[in-house]
C-alpha cells in the first residue's frame, strides 16, 4: 500500500475530466477487472464505478444523432 502526503490546506486529489475518462474507458474494455483498473490508476473501485457512464433512464443506452 502506498500513501501520498499532500502539503498545504488542500487534502484531496483533484482529477481532470480527461483523467476520469481514461479510467472509465479502461474499465469498460473487454475483460477489464475494476479492481485491477483502480489499482493501476491509484484510485478506489468506487471512484471507477462513479466515473463510468450511466445510462439515462427511459433510453436504450444509445444517443440519437
């Protein structure tokens, strides 16, 4: 287990949209295991699930063009 010491007032890590997207896309690859993806990107499994795209209620999961 590794830890990160953060200085100053801020104690939380901030993730850019592109970083979140990279994690989410890696978790959606065929054969991907969320635990392994989370470990590779040094995030929690819950963050991976939170950052994955969510289907919109009442749709088939596809966006109309």
